[in-house]
RNA sequence: GGACCCGUAGCUCAGCUGGAUAGAGCGUCGGCUUGCGGAGCCGAAGGCCAUAUGUUCGAAUCAUAUCGGGUUCACCA
């Protein structure tokens, strides 16, 4: 349709224009373009005059049932019902503008030896959904995870753990699986506290941190290996519970370290400078800040490991793009690491992209792991469950996860999420539960009747037309979400879609009506579209709840 | 202090590749109700889109400045 208009503009005014059709307020028509106003300047003529001239030609094509010029020079199009119905039935035609690429994305990266909280859930859910978008865009997607299994935080946990075990690993084995997360969380918190308050403990923890690279005792190895395994089990379980798709590989900092350090050394001097024994990258020249990649004691730091990780990913997958989703605190930091990586390894140019998220704040106040004021993910599941059951519904993890995912995904990537448990759990308004319910309700109608009817364009009511037109918009919305890697567009759309359906539903009887076959067909397309959209968000669309 | 991000209704947010009267949800107030699942629908009130200047036929959207908030600034991760 837009190419047709471009063509007419060219014939009439000999100008190449970039005609984009937008969806105006329904009162104006089905589609709209402001091309006349854009042409006003180059042509030196009044926009309405140009619009009128274009409108005449456009009417002659016979493709539109109505062409209007309105306002300062908009051209509004109304198409025939047949076109609306056709478009609603062909929503899967998402044209991917770019050709398929190989893409790597970290869909979760919590550290072992620490507990997972709501912030980890946010990161994992968003990253996984972005991976879904990359899937939809026909890329070859590898979902991976990355975990910090070495360093200071390990030292802190090991300090408490070794004291707890006191030479007897059996003391860990007797801890029931259900209590491990809390236990590990406490171990880390205790070690953290000791590190801050006690100089002797600090020295010991520093040594235990060093041992995460080169263990000095058999018991260290035993405890470390067991707790690390526990952590990964825990992480995998929770991430799956959140509705994330499985990852294909787990990268570890302990593996990345060697690669990174070697690369840093190979480019010193040059990319890196030596300063008091440390190897430093002058990130301040690249919109970041000066940062040590290798410490004065020769040990690799976080940045070196991220650099090494980029190499590992490249060796394994040779991706055209590699996405890392992190909190905004790491934004400048990653700018530096990426700049350094591109200088050391030209083949990594323009590959790694850091997508930074906002922070999760609790409506009750700031979240702080130090004060223990964090929302534990298991607790959150329980809250959703209770709220749904309080409404007389039955809930399982899949439904609770859907509600949770939506809460995180509905805001623009980069915005903070203010997580109000009561609001998230309220189940009314713009929530995942509303959409899940909307889907279940539509499915229940479909259960009661025979399918096989067809939508009849000649009898569309205004509500039916609005609903079908909204359904037809699906492809455009998903395309935009994929292009921008912003899932929230889909959330906004699906909510509007469900609202449109509820208006239709309020106005029309489906079952038993003389137009039953026609309406059932509409409900069916609607339910499928809603389900598909929720699917992209990783939200399960239940048939009943 | 430097760099980056943000400031839209009482609250939480969309809208930002410049376009028609700035939209939702929650909350408030008022309707609908013998219903295919009311977790709904309809309506009302509520906005100098932080402020100022500029660019433009046209600015919530772009630019500059100011004010207010956040993040970050090497041997932690």
C-alpha cells in the first residue's frame, strides 16, 4: 500500500518520498499518511493543496473505499471490510528486514554462592524475552548463561562455610534441599559482615578468595564443588520456573579468566598500560572510565574475565551479535570493556551489545540485600498463587510466572520497575493475569460451539471491525518490538487487544446468535493472536484458570 | 566535580524515527448487572508533558541552558 503511494507521489511531483502509513484514531480511518506535509517544504506549496491532489489520484486507484484529507494535510484511508478481514487472518507475515544472523545472548547470570532475588528475576525474564524476539526475527539464537564462580564473593561465602563444616563435609549433606537457598544466603551474609568488621577475617577471606582460583586444601575443594553444584541446580530451577527457555551453555568466570588475562598481557603496552603493577585500560577516552583489568598481584579482574568471555563466545559460536543484559550500573563499565575488546581483537568489532535495564525498586522502599530487604522469588510465587486463589481461580507456577513476567516486561527497556506486590497481584487492569483471563474466557466460548465458520465481511459491526483491525496490527507491533528489541510494545498492544475484545464481547452474543459461526470465527482469530503474543513474551496462555 | 540516564494526571507508566483534541492502568466519583466466565464494560473529574530559549508550517518528541532526581568515576563483582 505504501509503495503504491510512493509511486503516485513520484508520478505527480517527481520526488522520491519515504511514505509511512500510520494507524490513526479510528474516527479518521484505517490508515493515515502525512506525506503531503513533508512535501510542502521541497515543493514550496501548501500541504492541503498537495494532499488534495494526491487524494484524487489515490481515489482513482480504487483500492480504498474512502480517501479523505483532514487537519493540516493528513490523508486518511478507509479500506473495505474484506481487506480488514484478510489482514486479520494473515498476521504472521512478519517481514524481517535483516537477514538471519547468528546471535548469542546471556539469558541469566546470577552468581553462585549467593541467593537469587527479584532483581535476578527481572534480568533473566527480560533477557529471555529479548531472546524470543531474536527468535521471531529469524536469527539463529544461542541462549547462554555466565556465572561468577571466582573472586571475593566466593571468599566471603567460603569463610562462613568452612567454619560451619569444620572439616566434616557431611554437615552440608544433611541440609535438606528446600533449605539450601536460605542457608547459602546466610553464609554469604555472615562472611560479608565479617569482612567489613574484622581485619583478621578480612585477611582470611582475601586468601579464601584467592583459593577460588587455586584451592589450597582438599576440604576447600569439597565444599566449593558441592555448594557450586547446589547453586547451579537452584539457578536452573528458578529460571525454568520463571518461564525462561533453557540455555545451551553455561560459561564460567573461572574459564574466562585465563583467556582474558592472556589477551590483556599480549596487548600491554599498547591497548593497556602498566600502572603500579596493574594493567589498566584508559576507558575514559572511550566514554567509559579508566579501569584495571589485571590487578597488581597479577590476578585477573572482572573486566579481564568479561574480555575473555567475549573470546570464548566468539570461538564457540562466531556470532554477528552478542547481547549482554545488565543493570544500568554496569553501563559505563561495559562501554570500556567493549572498547578494549575491539582494540585487542578487531574481529569483535560491533559484535557485543550491552542492553542496560533499570533497577527494581520496591514500592515499600528501596531494595537492599544488605538489610535483607529483598524479595525472594519463591515468596513472590506464593503471593501470586494466593491472590489468584482468593479470586476462586486455580493457580500454578506457570500462571504465576506469567503474571510476574508481564509486570517486568510492560515497561520500556531501561526504565526502572517499581514493584508493588499488591498491584502486581491485584489481577485487574493492565496485568498479565488480565490477559491470561481474557484468553481463558475466549477459549471457553470456543469450547461450547463448533468451529468451521468464516468471518463474513459484509455483516461486520463497528465493534467487530475495530477488533479485527486491532488483530491485523499484530504483525506491525511484533516487527517493531523485534527491530528495537523492546518487548513492552507487545504488552501495550495485547492489553489494547484484550480491551477491544471485551468491548466486542460486551456488545455481542456469540453462542446461540444468528451470526454464531461468523462470531466464533472472530473469537478464534482473536484467541490465537493473543496466545501468540503472550507466547513471544514467554507467558503461557491458559485455557482455563 | 566529569560522564551518562531520567523528569508526562494524586500514584505507576505508554507515547519520543517531529504531526490531528497528550493516552492507559490504579485510585476517586457515577452508571451498566435475571451475563456465552463481571478478573468486565460505559461515563466523569484529574495535565503550562520540570522550567526557559531556540530550530520548524508544526515540538511531550529535536538542540542548548537551568532546576530537580538517579547511576557511575581502576587493582570488588
